[in-house]
């Protein structure tokens, strides 16, 4: 397959790859670092991710609005990546779980700042009708980084620390993870600006939500997000059935399938439409929930994480493709920011609900899985009945 995408898309994709190497060296170890080293209760894991996703949503909304308002993306993208890289340094010195929450929230703000203008710059840099391929390419490289990150973390744990998970081993891995993030920021200075007509309209949000087809899709994705709790809780579920050394490995399986399906998901959306592709992804998520919730074992955990990877490849690619078909160019960053803002705000109660239900058993499974199954089925019904491609 030829990856004939723009230079900007290639550079942004390479930066995403390196940042994900950094982030994913940290992410699979963070819930264990919180609960075992900083002695945080499990509820804190859900709280941290809720606040983090809320921070992403608010930052995405304002970043998208400001990007469309000034008609520029490059300086905002660089600022977002730089902020995320800078605050990761603080993880090396964190001494309590409230500090870890604050650092995670700041890192997520950086993510929110960069995402909407980055997606807008990709869309503006590509030829019409190739959005699915471009977003799929970026997500594929992003996920290659996500595969490399936990693999590196596993190797470091096994070779340098003999499989131990002391505070020192965690902090050393956090320090090594800064290197690819710093290189990514340097790459961003080579991207070229693609300006659009500045949008100074005082009714920009009203104009966006009057765009045909946008609102039903956003509402369906909000319902889906209500039951889409943080992957950290999936990792804690896996930790009940797998040794510590295999936690990064099962997370690696998730990222491998995420990577494999990223470009096919985008191409599928270009071919059969965003609605049908998203329904396929929801089906993967539903099966993953049943597998992890009701049939947990070492082998089924790997299956569940693989299906989660397939689902995430669609849910993190298709909404941008859908928006690119409907939103005007001078509202695209605002549209992406609004979507991420809405789903991120919903993630706040989603993770709090999941954290509260985690210790409650329902039908011999954590009640969080039952709740998520219900919201996913409802989202699929609404997608079939209210959304048009």
C-alpha cells in the first residue's frame, strides 16, 4: 500500500509516533505505580482519568475555537506537544497520588491543546476524498509508537530491574520516556502552516451545530463514551489474572491490533461510510466487554485487549472522517474540538461511575462492565436509527 499523504501529515504522524512511545512506556505502569507505590485506592485511578479526559475536552474545545478564529494551527500544535513533554519530567519526582493526578491532568491539557488544530492541519494538507487514508496513516504511526512504548517498558523491567517494580524502577522508566517526546517536539518545527480564512463569527458554535448531520452523530458518540471507561481499569482487571511482567505485554497486544486496523478503518470509512464502520467498531467493543467481564482468564484477557484495539482504531479515526465530510473548512478545528470536548466531558462521569461500580458484583462480573454493555447497545441502536452517512 502506497502512503501518498502530504508532507505535513507524515511529519505530524512521526511526531505522534514518538510521543506515543513516550506516553505508552508510562501508561501501562501508571495504575500500578499509583496503587502499589503511592498507595492510592482503585477509585483514584478512575478519578485521575476522569479529570484527565475532562481536561482534554475543555482544552480541545478552546484550542479548536482559537485555531479557527486566527486561521492558523502550527504554533498551537507545537505548544500542546511541548506542554505534555515538559510536565512528564515531574513524574520522576512525584511523591504522592494527588501530585500524580495533577501531573496527569496537565499532560492531558497539552494533548487537548494540540489535537484539534493538528487534525485540522492534516485535513487542510490533503486532497479531497482522502481524509480516511490520512487520518488512518497518522493513527497507524501513532499506534506503532504505542506498540513500541510498552515493549520498551517490558524490556527495561525485565533486563534492567530483573522484573521488579519498585519506585526506583518506575521513575527510571519515566525518565527514559522523556527522550522520544523531546525529539517529537523538535520535528514539529519542520511542519508548514496551512492557513484558512479566519472565522471571527460570534455565532461559530451555533453555525457548527446547525450543520446538517453533526448533532445526531455527536449525541450517539456521547452515549457510547458514557460507558467507555478508562483502559487503566481494564489493566487492573487483567492484573487479577496475569503476573506483573505480562501487563505491558497484554497492553502491547491491544496496541498491535489498534495499529493493524488503523488504516483499514479509515479506508473502510472512505468506502462504506463512517456509520457502518463505527457500528463494526462498537461490535468489537461489546464482545471485549463480555469477554473481560464474564469470561476472564489469562488467554481471554489477550483476546479482550485485541478486540479493544480494533474498537479504538475505529473510534479514534472515524469521527474525524465523519466531521471532514460535513463541516466547512473554516469550522473544522472547531468541529473536532467540540466533538472531543463533548465526549471528554462525558468521560468524567463515565470513569467516576466505573470506579464506583468496580467493587460491585452484578451477574458475577464487575458492575462497571454491565453498565458499559448497556450504554454500548443503546449507542448502536441510536446509530442505526438517527445517524445518516
